[in-house]
C-alpha cells in the first residue's frame, strides 16, 4: 500500500503529524505533497527542522491538491497494491489508525 499525504507547513496539526508520517515511512511507501508551503528551500528547511524524513513534492500553488479535491489538510489517501484509493481521511489521524488500515490493505 501507499500513503499519499497532503499537508501544509502552516498547518499546526500537520506539524504534529510529522513524527507519525516519518514512522510510517519506515514500514510503508509514503509520498507527501506540501500545499502552499513556500519555495523548495523553505520547504527543505521546514522538513529538516521537524526531522521529517519522507518524500515530499512541493505544490506551492495548490494545483496538485486541487486536482485531488483537497478541501483541508492534513488529508491522507491510502492506496492498495493496485493503486486504487481505498481510504480517504482528513484532519488529525492517529498513527495506529493509519497502521491498522495499511495492515488491512497489505493483507488483501
């Protein structure tokens, strides 16, 4: 499975989630998209400051987010092995909740 994670550096909940996402990235594929979070250099500094070590795509104008219909962050898309979106979660989501859903997707 894959976690596609939309977030913003300006979002307090997203800052809180960095540790959870970094932990998930140790066991699962994670791709994050930072919405309207500044230049590449500003985003890189933010990731370093928060010890966030997972792949991130910068979406400074929110174009990718708009394509996915993102209305707020954080938003998680959980995809199965075939690339089908199986779960969409918005707002604070616990690490155990994400891990249980990913475990279920891994077991299918």
